């Protein structure tokens, strides 16, 4: 089954990839790896998902924000590769969570993106990961996630 068919089966619509907000490119393919710049949490309607976990945002909302970052990562994969069927494996995700000092559930927040990758890519979606708390993220978003993806020629 193609990845596009799998997305349709899951009811996931991939949006247009986000344009960079500063001086960088969204993705670089080199030596069989696709490095994707951090994707911030954006709702289906294009509005930013703002907030700080452990302060004004619940774990459930944070996990949903991470899932939205994952959907934007997939949008960047599709734009860079032409076809999601070129994805050989999701190698690593790096999750940055806008966190209050006492919040320690960053790994649970990052699961929103990790579980999405496994739903979409199956066993090839299982990956290494970092999940860290930070005091602030660009534009005040709740979550930002970057990725390294192994790709087929």
C-alpha cells in the first residue's frame, strides 16, 4: 500500500508545507538522508498552537500540537521527495516543548508525533528521539519538531 493511500485510510490530510520564517531551507537531502528543519505547531486552519506546557496548556493539547508538527514534517517530506514512498525510514525526531520549569512530561508530548509516524509508516516509522523542555519557542508556539529521514534514491 502506498503511503498516500495509508494517509487516506487514516483520514489524514497533508497540508501545503510551511514556508521558512527566517534564513534557512525547509529540508536538505544529502547522502541518503533528508534533514527537515523544525516544524512548529499549527492548527488545520493555519493558526499557531500557542502555549506553555504545565502553565496554560494541558498534556493532551500538547500531544495534539506535537501530532500537528508531525503532519507538517510529512508535508515537508512530500515536498522535498516528490513521493512519500521514497521514505525508507524515519531515523530520528527532535522535539522541543515550550515548558514551565516544573513540567517533566516532554516525552509524552513528543509521543503525538512519534505515534503518528508509526501509524503512517508502520515499522519504518519507529525512530530514535530526543524530547526536551525549553523556556520559549519561536512565535510562542507550544511545540517544534525536526526530523532526519532515510530516503530511497
